[in-house]
C-alpha cells in the first residue's frame, strides 16, 4: 500500500508539472492512466469515488 501511495503522489506531481507547462502528448495520457490505476488501489479510492458520484449527481440535475 505504501508503495502505490508514493507512486500516486509522484505521478500526480509529474502530471501537475506537465499541465503547468502545457506539454501534453500521448505518453502523458498513459501516465495519467497509470496514476488512475494506482489511485484505485489506495485508501483514497472510496473518497475519489464518492466525489465523482457527487459531481455526477450534481451534473445530472442541471437542465439546459
């Protein structure tokens, strides 16, 4: 668990840096997918899922 959490933090910082300098390519999409895969295996996964469910519920209530 500790290894995947530190990997998530490292990949998250790398993704933030790439977004900051606006340098995104196909390899970065692979990096983001890897970060998401590792995040799903951490203790933060239920919190992220609850957040996404909340955003989904909010967006489904919007009428245009």
